[in-house]
């Protein structure tokens, strides 16, 4: 479901890199199956929440390795969520704030916070 600060994206393209292989083959012993990898994502905005101001339906967008963070630490407050030390959530193989394991780039859709 799309929350008031969320953007729903129909995934049209996704890159592949060695990180996808690492998690798919459980090379670090921390994979959460089923793994749906992909963290180099491009797509089209299909729906936006009522508080979203930077995106609109039909926009072409891209996103990288992270889908969520604490949004409250010094890094997040400075717009540097990739350096979050509290709750950094990868696009796949991590548990998001709603308790669901993220399954991303090779999925059909992704819902992310506007930030």
C-alpha cells in the first residue's frame, strides 16, 4: 500500500552486479530466502502519496541500493541517508520497517519513501 509519503514505481529495468550473486548464492551466510535481488532500478511512477511533492505519476525515476533509513539521525537529516548508522535498509535481503523482507529490482513494483 502507498502511504502518504510514499511513491509506487513500476520497475521497467534493473541492472545486475556481483552483489546480486553474493546474496543469491548466500556467500555471506545471511541471505533471507526467497531472495529477489536487484538494486540498480529504473521505472515509472504509478502512484504517489498525498504528502509527496517531488514526484508525479508518469515520472521516469531511478533508485539505488537503499530503500529506507531512520530518517532521524544526523546523516538522514542532512540528506545523506546512505550513511545512516541506525536503520539503513537495502533494496533486497533486509527487513524493512513494516517487518517485511525487501524484494526489489527484479520485482514488478516497488514502494519507497519519497526521500
